[in-house]
C-alpha cells in the first residue's frame, strides 16, 4: 500500500524560521538548522524550506542557508521561494534539495515547468499553488499570496500537471493559521484535476484534520507547521493514530 506522508516546513524570513496567520503577523520560532534537526528526530517524512519574501523582494532563494540545512538532513528536503529560472533550480538541487517548488514563476510562465521537467526530471519539479476562494472557485495568487493571478487553482493544477510537474503543494489562504481544518473541497478538486500527488497545506488543527485530508481530500500528503512548531501534536502520535484508522504511513 502506498504510504501517505506527513510534511512540515521552515518559513524563512531573514535567516530565521517564522510563523504567522494568513501570511501576516509573523513571529520568530527558531534557527533553521536546529528546527530542521528537531523535525527529523521527531519523525517528519519531509521538510520544505520556504523563503517567504524572495519573490516579493525580487531576489533568489537564500541558497547558502538552504544548503546549510540540507547538509544536516537525511530526509527528503524541498526548497521554495524566489525560483524564477532554470539556473535557480540547478543551484538549489546542487545545494542539496531533493525537490524544488516553483510558485509565482510557474504562473507567469507555465512553459518553465516543461523546460525544468525536461532538464531535471519531473520528480525534482513541483509547483506551489496559493489559493483563495472567490465565489464558486478558488483564485491562484502569486508573490506570497499578495497578488491574484489570471488562473483559478483547479485549472492551474491541471495545466502544471500536463506540463510535467511531479507534485503540487496546495496552500489554502483561507485556512492558513487558525487550525480549523484543511479546505477539503479545494484539495479534492485539485487532486482530481491534476492526477499527480497533492500535498494539502494550511489549516491542520487536530488528528481528524489529517485523516480527512488524506482520505476525503484525496491528498497524497498533509503539511502542517503551527501545530508542530507549538508542540500541540507529536508527529509520532499523529502517525500511530492514522495507522490505527487504516491510513498507511511511515512509522
């Protein structure tokens, strides 16, 4: 049986890990290397390094800091934020990333995904979609959730999959921070449209939320940050509870 994954992330501002609610009111939660090692010891399956201001500040990802974190890990490690051209992807893969998430650049130039997949392989190329409900659909946003794009999230998911993306991390802007549960209709719609693995992100507040995302939401993986950062749920406890409910996870 295919194992579902539990993923967390390091939202990076400056050289520190931060956390906020709906991308604002950020608070410092620790050193990137120390935080990453603590997650690895706790049993997280993968980590995502997100340079949250890179695109907004029109600069590349902090490659040296990402490399410093990657050098200490033995679990899969992905990097996101400020990825604009093939050279950015190459630099991050050389720095130790197993996978690179393309966000705003994938919306500005969807053909970048195909070029990247051709050069590096689909397994290394993923797309980050920040989505916010608008009527009966969800609009994909760019620049760290600051600017609405021309795409709805479901259409964008289908297009990036067609162009060779190997995975999507789906961030619900409406659910980011309050721990009220994943946006299941959004997650299910994107998973069904894309046909590639989808990581549900934003909203996890309890074990039930993970279970719902991985079953009803049809997500391949579930991402959480605040819940783990604040020690409100132990990863080992979560995995055992999911296993007891019939979800195949890495213990």
